[in-house]
């Protein structure tokens, strides 16, 4: 997302929003997390740390495009997660990803207010096998230790 998009989302000044992004960059960089926050062509993104890319690439099936896998990763990591939140993180292209993933039964979508609640299915667990369990275990440990079940938007709004 651009700085302006993030600023509108959290309803803070550009300076406050940038300060929060920098703080989150430092937090993720200083702990044993696989996540990094970086700027790429004027947009702020979350991704896998460079040193972990070889491991992540071996766990990624070759038949899925990278952008689809990134959407699936967000769903698997934060599930249950609303479609609206996934779209805020991944952009409008995620609508097609979610439709594809639900059609292929990797993701289950249930009506939730004016959006959908998303979570991975047993097919997802079977398909990704032991890699999925290892990745989920690492993510759960990271969440318990550092994130305390808060979303990125909730953390950004904490800036004073």
C-alpha cells in the first residue's frame, strides 16, 4: 500500500503513519521473525525475510503463481480473517485469488456481516503436509510472543 493509502486507513498524518511503519520495521527486524516490512516503488509491503526465501520457495508449489500464494499465506497466517482485511492487505487482485482458492477448496468462505470470513480447509492442510504444520507452528509462536493477536492496522493506530 502507498503511504497515502495507509494514512487514510489508520486516519493519522503522513508523518505519524511513516513513524509507525519505521517502528514496525525495527520491531520485525530485531526479533526472530520471518517477516519484513519494506518499501518497493513507492508502496509499503510485508514479505518474507531474504534469508528465509530458499526455505519458503521449497514449500511453495510450483503450479501456483507467487501473488496467489501470498494471498493464501495471509489467510493461513491470520485465519479466521475477513475478506475485507485480505483485500486491504493484498489489494483488489485478491478477490480473484479468493474466488480461485474457494473454488479449488483450499479456502472456506462463510458469510460474515457484509463480507466473508475466510479460513483454510483440510484440503489445504493435506496439500501442504508437513511444511504447512511447520510454517503454522512458527507463525503461532511468533504471534504469541510478539504480535499479541493484533492486526497490522490495529498496531498502526496505536501510534501517538
